[in-house]
C-alpha cells in the first residue's frame, strides 16, 4: 500500500468536497502536469483577486453585497492557495536527521 506522504494532493476536490490524491512516480505524467497547470492558474487568479480586493476596499462606500461577494471569492482563493501550499510542502525532500547532527 502507498503511504500518504507518497501521494500528491491534487488542486481539486472529489465528490462531496473530499480531497483527491495522485499516486505516480512520474512528475511529468499527464495528471501531474494538469495539476501543476491548475495550481498555477489558481495562484494567478488569487493574485488578481487580491488586486481587485485592494481596489474595492480603497473605495469610500462599498455595498454590503459587494463585500460579501469579495469575502466569498477571497475564501475560495485562500482555500485553493492553502491546498497548493500543502501539496507542495508534502513533496519537499525530507531532511535527514543525521545531516543536522553533522552540521550539514
């Protein structure tokens, strides 16, 4: 059985909002590239949304419905960004404890 740290958390959810994982030794597989591209798109959209949020919040008067929509969009972007960060963090090489003991 594949251990959880060998699975890649994908940037989309499955049925009922459950996380999707990829088990592959090929970082260049179709699904890996699709996940990489999806992450890049999601992060780019989050940057654009932050710029829009700054503009909206700089306005003197903002309608409550516009603020609710902004909050919902920011929450979605944050959720995608956290998922991407988690996925990438899980794929970082693990430090060997003996390296720290030797001062490497």
